[in-house]
C-alpha cells in the first residue's frame, strides 16, 4: 500500500519504529498541524516519508497514497476518515473507531458504497496468541466467568490532577479509560463471545471524565467484567473460566503477550506464539494484504465486529 499518515503523536511515533520491517508499505506522506511541522520533518528524514503536509485537505489532494492511516485524537477519527473516503482513499482508523455508533454506521455505509477498505486498527485481534486462544476456547467447556483487565497509570495523569488536561483525559475529545484502554478488552470479548445481552458501566469520574471504570457484560449463561484504569497501575491478568479448564492471559490485553491454561489451580500449558515483538506488526501485515487483494469479504466481517464493539461502547457511554 501507499500510505498517508494522519497524525504525529505517540501512536504514530511508536508505529514508525516497525516500518523497516514492513518494506511492502510505502510511506507516501504524513500530515498534522503546523505546530508539529518540525517533528514531522524529523520523522520524514528518519523513516523515508516522501512528503510532509500541514493541511489535511491538501494532503488528500496531492499525496499519491491509496490509503490513509487515521491516527489523530479520538474525536477527529470520524471527520478524518470521512474526508479520506470521500477522496477515494482506503482508511485504516485507530481505535476507537468513532465517538458514537451513528458516526461509525455513516462511515461504514460510505466505504461499502464506494467499495473502499475501511478497517479499525485494533492490535490484539491480529496477534497469533489471540488466534490460538480462539482455537483453545472450546476445551474450556461451558464458560461461566470472564474477567478482562487493562490498567495502566497514565504518564499524563499527574498533570491532569493539576488541571492540565491532555486529549486522552478530555471528555470533549472522547478521552477516558473506556475509549482509550477498555476498548481493547471489549474487542477481545466481542471477538470471542459476540454481542452481550446487557451492558452497564460503573465509572470513576474526575473532572467529567472516566479515569477508570468497570464494565459489566451479561451474556446470559455467563457474566463478564471488563476493567480499565488510567489513574492506577498494577500487574494485570485476564481470565476466562470454564467448567473444564480456564485461560489466564498474562499481561495487558493490547499486547496479549502470553497465556496459560489451568485445570482449577493446576497449571497445564504455557503458550506464546506471537511472531514479532511489536504489537502493531501483525495487524499492518494483514491490512496490506487486504488492500492488495481488495478483500472486501474480510472487510465486511471486520466491520460487523467493529459494529458490535461500537454498540457496546455506545451503551456504556450512555
């Protein structure tokens, strides 16, 4: 693919470190605000990005990219993705897809109408460990309890307490623990078990934003709890408890670094089949394949999944 990167923040800086391992992706351009011009120029020089833009409309018009990687703040995902689709570009959109389900539906319909790729960049669904866990799931027997946890003390939380509000803590910009961290848990839960019957979100609120919270999902025969926090940090694990066996995910759900199987308290096996040390590698390998093959069946399936995730997020936010 020929890629235009929209954004120059931490996620983009992190992703660019793996581009030497993705030679099939041509870095056609990067665009952000004038305030970020010097940073973008440094990135362009270091990673071989062909063109730098400080105007998104100009970038869409002049860059020869066939795909836009939307990696701006959450509240801008919808408008940036829509403009790209209207310009005839495929779109890879960072999580969370949009602020609301209605925004997502509009983008989905527009992409399908134009026969363009639109897909959410959600790391864990493309990791080999996740695919292996899917295969192991039937061995657990009847699922009874699921607990997902992604708690990470934010580097911006101390300033937030002082009243300096970064976008990730700004409710007007769709910040907060639900949208930033719990979205990874939700993707795993929906990917493994589908749409829950009921959703309830118990949030710890500060300055109008959820700095942490517990999401309760009722699946009828079993219950799930999904925890995320930006105001505390601790070693985290997630568990899927079945009547025959259980699975314990060792580490945060965005990187899915390993998992173990248990019979009651007896450890059975340890698994780690991830094939790259960076969480974003596998997803972009697959995105490149999808775009090269124009695999719209895969896109429709991925959009159906993201649709359910956005429904859960909408219910939680309400």
